[in-house]
């Protein structure tokens, strides 16, 4: 067949500068034909497109790397897998198999952890919304609860009153560690004295015993020194609590926030900024603990890392379904996956790889998703050669937050698979169909219609 006629467009190509090898990055060809040895074509043929793909090899490698970095520098470390980052059952089970307990931020996530067989005493219950019934269940089952606000103190006191005993809880702090904007929404502020007042309220209420401190600085923290400042302030506050109220702080939960090799869009972070190694974070935190703690005092150090463990293990295969030219001459493509599956496209510039070599000159192109929404943009400016319908693109890293924040909006959510360390491919979540969307709906009898036609 003759190729479809395309009106010529005159558009300046920005090819970039030659490097010392006489090579222009504009002509780079990012090609991925397989994921962990399994051909992209085979994955799509069996499970369809779009498709989330996770690498067990990378997941275990990342966990071992982080565990080694911290456990060799501090003798009392516990990892709490952040369910909100990716709560696919298989991913959570793998993390628990590696030795992590569960960190949840809602009643739903708490139930998910318990359904996976995680006992209450191995669950950290965080978050700004903990319903009274969820709190009571967590208390009865021995979960570690970090209090977020004053009303939660009142709610826990009611639980203590009902059970007729004191409850051991943690206190969530927000503090100035040199990271801006400061995450002041969660917990009690340290510098203003709010946290001390909350501890005093617990003490004189007589129903709660403060036994731990929690603080999560934020996400994608690039400054290892911020964690050192955080730890120093938490230890100092623990000493203040011991002196003022006799509290013994058994654990310091420093949250997560360690970055992955995702690239934040330039408006948030220049692309040339180097990513610190996990050993830099571990060294800064361990040194701060050694400096601040009393000799022989080793409270439990809890880490709630999510992104740094799973993000680079996640891929999304998508298929080009249409090509077009925009009015200004920009080449555009429509893919079968968009912000419904890649919520983090708002902040991150993904690595996009083709499933084969393609000839032609690279152009600044835009990739849209399948939604009938103008905001559905996977990448607004990516160098690509001329692509054709049916080509597969692999988008990465997408393991963190994209599955948990995926939307059932206009399109069904796709299948997810896990590639094992020996190359086995397991379906860990089936693709949705209409029954998944409508099974909770109820039709009023008065709206029942006769068959049309």
C-alpha cells in the first residue's frame, strides 16, 4: 500500500552539540526489546497492552543493597514496607519475605496487610485519618500507632478507656531539617513547641504512654544531610521528653523519602543534579545517631522506604495507536496508556524506549494517552524518530505510586506481571473488565428499560 500523504512541515530541529566521539544525542536510539530477558513482544502477546511489568531481580537487589547499607552501620534497624508506594499483594509479599514489616497509612491498607498474614505487631499505622474502629482494631492487635494530631489523641484515649489499660504510642513530628517546602501538614511541629504540648497532654491524660517518635521529611529528598539534622533533633527531643516526663523512647521512625533514579522535570529539579547513593544516606544517618545518642543506647531505627526500593523495578509497556501533526508542526502520538496509569507523569520525565530500531531523524515529539482529556500527556517533549501504529514503547521507572494511584477512568486498568529471577513470568493482577467496574453498582427498578431494538 502507498503510504498516506503527509503535508510537508518546516520545523527547526535542535540536534544538540557533538560530543568528543562525534556523536549527537539527538540521534540516540533508545531501544528495549526485552525486560529481564523476556521479550516485550511475548509479554504483550500473552497479557495485552498496556501492561505493568515488575522485576523480582531488581526488587530483591534494591532491598539487599539498602539493608546492607544501614545494618552494617547501625545495630538495630527495622524496615517497614510502605504499602502506599505499591500495594500489589505479590510486591508486598516479596518485601515481607525479604524481612520487612508493613507500614500503612489507612484502614484499607491495614486490612490489606492483615489479609496477607502480617500480624498486628508487625504493622506500623501512620496517616492523618485513622477511623475510631480502625484504631481500636490496631490497638487490640498490637500495632505500632504513630499519632498524627490532637483529635487522634482523644480517640486513642477513648480506646484506652474502653479497654481499661494504658496504650503505648508514637508521636509524629514535623520539623525544620533544611528541606523546603516543609511538610508541616502531618504530625506536631517541633520548633513551635506543639510537639512538647502534645506529649504533655498525653502524660497528664494518664491513658497514653509515649514510646516512640516518627518523622517523615517528604519525598525525593536529595540532601543526605537533611536526615542527619532530622535525627539529631529527634534524639534531642527524646532526651527532653525523658527528662520532663520520664518517657523512654524505644524507636526512632525516620520515614522514607529516599529518591530513585527517576528524573524530576526541570521545573522541579535540573536534570544534571546527581543522585546520592544510598550509602551516603546511611552514613549520614548512622553518624548522626552515633553523635547524638548516649553510649550504649541503640533505640530501634525504623525506615519506611518505598520509592527507592520499587520504582526502578517497574516498567509499563504501551502501544502507539495513532500518529498526527499538531497545528504548530509538532509530531504527536497517541498511546494506549496515559495519566490514568502514569499519575507521576505530572512530576517525572520517564525513560521511553522503543521495541525496535527505527530510521529517520529524531524530532521533538509529544506522547498523549488514550483519555479524552487535554491533560493526558505522558511526555510533552521527547526526541523520537518517526513511529508507526503498533509500535511498543517501554516506560520506566514506574514502580512507585503509579499502580496505587492508577485510575479507572475511561479505560480499564491493565494486567500486572512479575518476572522472576529465573525468567518465569507470573500474572499478579488480572486486567479489569466491565464486571469489575459495575459489580458494586445498583440500578433502581424505576430506571429499568426494555431492550432497545
